[in-house]
């Protein structure tokens, strides 16, 4: 028997490859199928099942493409939701045989109503691992407010109560020494405060995870679970529906998205086809020169999360500026979160745009030392509210990037605004968006709050340990 966790840090997502005696199960696969197929081929094995723990909100699963390419059967837990693909709707307690081992479905509603965990027993029938999806994380549990974005009557209070029962009736009675394998780790918006660890024993989670306290009442659980929740990214409900209804094959999306466009062709798509330009280079390169009106979302940051937060409609036409050796990576990572309408990329990059004589914009930078010398500088903190509340420069406003449409209202265009985040990535995203809307008095603070604090030149509030990472 082999269990392999395939962790994708930019999405904080874990898929799983399980092999026994030539048969393979994949749990919660990402959009691209080839890595799983290659792993099975290497083991001289056949992919038999694709187990989904729920209808995912934060990424588009690869279940449909993978099933078409391998003949594997897609399995969900109990659900009445009609889908655009064939699937097995398993019953609570149903057992699937995989080589010499078995995988049992444990229906655990709470994060969503169809949420299910998969309990693995080895060749001797001994419980070895549980794949918990978004029901149980390391250090946290799944937030109960996402399904209500798709089904209105499923309030977060109702789902929180379901989750309390699922944890206590289905998971906590299991053996302490089984391994918990969740779908996400720290950085995902599917939970409030999960650990950077990506697996653990159930026994240790019972000791350390607030949601598994044995003496916790239902009322205490619901109150703690709902405390600190913030609205989820806008693309989440759209991804749920893509995962339910189906999607275009990734192969087709890659063919369209990796088409090179000359500067003239690029400009036509930009201006005449209502396309959004996403520049995925590093922030240090972007600020030196970029296509006027483009939005910076660097591929080396939390790319998918910020793309989904900033570009609200997953059907939006997109054209990209990127380092040419990373075009396929960019298109793939967009498709992972449902942005399938990539029309191509700027061939030759920003240099080709400059040579063609087209408009270039730049962003002004300032360091913490220079900023400290400016009297009454209007400083804007674009970090999350939880970061700001934890520690910030005294008497500055918080205009979080994750609620950009509301935050714009806090920014004036008559005076200079000095913008910072934690390290410089989000502040450049923020400024690029506002520049596209005609705000020209924005200055990026190099190194963000990290540099500001290190300089010791600013009065800061007392540090308060954050209770949520949302």
C-alpha cells in the first residue's frame, strides 16, 4: 500500500494518491490530470476511483478530465445534487475495495451538506488513515458559511450544528493513532486558522484542535466556529457550480491560452473585447514599466487567491503578460480556479510593447526611511483587517485589498497616498488596480510593514495575537 500527499502550496491544497496491488484512488485532484496518470503508470497501476470529499469552492477539481482519460469512476458522498457528469453517489458507510485495502465513506455534513470523509483500512482491516477534505483540518475545521452562497436556506448556523455532530459522531470516536489527511493547510480561505502542518494523528488533534475539545458544548462550538469569519472570495460560488456542472477540457484551455499575441493583436483584444490584462511578473519588474491599465498579480505570490478576489467573474476574458518560460504555468494556475477564458499572452513581453511605442506606466516607490521624513504623510495599510488589528502604524487607515471595491472609497486622488501591505506584493496589486481607475497619486512603500517595523522610525500599536488568519 502506498499513500502519497500531493501538496500544492499556492492553493494550500492537498490531493492524495493511494495505490494497492495495482489499483489507484485519487482524492480531490487538481485540474491537471497528467501528474496522477504518470504516477499510476510508474507503479504499473490503474486509476480505479476518483473520490471527492465535496463540491469544492476554492479550486476546480480535475475529476471530469481524469475520469475521461482513465475510465475511473467519480465518487461523492450522499448528495441529491444533479451533475453534468456520471458519478457514484455513495451511501454513508459504503465500502470501496482498492486492491488489498478498503475505503469507507463517512458522511460528515457541516462544511457542506455532501461533505464526506474517507476512512482507509489496510490489508488486515486496521484503520490507518482518514481523508477529511474540508471537514477537519490540522488545527481547525472547515468554515460553515460557503454552501449558503449556493443554497440560501443552508445558513451558517445550521451547517455549524451539522459539523458539531459530524465531528463527534463520526470522527472523534475513531482510533487516536490514525493519520488525518486534510484537503488544505495554512493559507487557504476554507478555514480560519489552520496549521502549516499538513497531516497529524487524530489523537494529537484531539489534544490541540479547539474544535475537538471533549468538553465543548454545542453552543460553544457554534460560537467559536462563527467568530472571526469574513466573507469568502467572490469566485468561490462560481467554482462550486463549475465543479457541479462540468467544464471544458484543460487541454483545450491550454491551447487557447498559450497563443502568442503581437503588441497590435494584444491591444485589439484589450480594447475591443473587454479583456483584463493580468501581469504576472515580479512586483519589482512590474513597477518599472507595465501596460497601462493592466493589473499586477505576481505568479510567485498567492496568485490564485488574489486572481479570484480581484477578477470577480470567472468567465472574464483575460490576456496575460508573463515571462515566456512560465506561460503554461500561468494558464494552468488560472484554470485551477476556473478562469478558462485566457485569450493569449503578449509575445515578446513588455520589451516588445515598449519597442512598438505603446503606452507604458510605472509606479513610484519610497522606502521606510524616506517616508519617515515626510510630515503628515497619508499612509494606507492594505493588509487584511486581522493583520491590521494585530499591529499597525498609529493613526493610519486600513483599506484591505481583499475588499477592494469598498477600500477604493477610502482613497482620495487629490493628495499622495503611501500604500503598504506586509512585504510589497499586495500593495502593488492595489496600486495597479487604482491606477487603472485614474488614481495617479499612489506611492508604493518598499518592503511593506516588515520594513516599516524594522526601521523603528514609526509609532506602532501594541501587538495583539490574531485570532483569525482570514
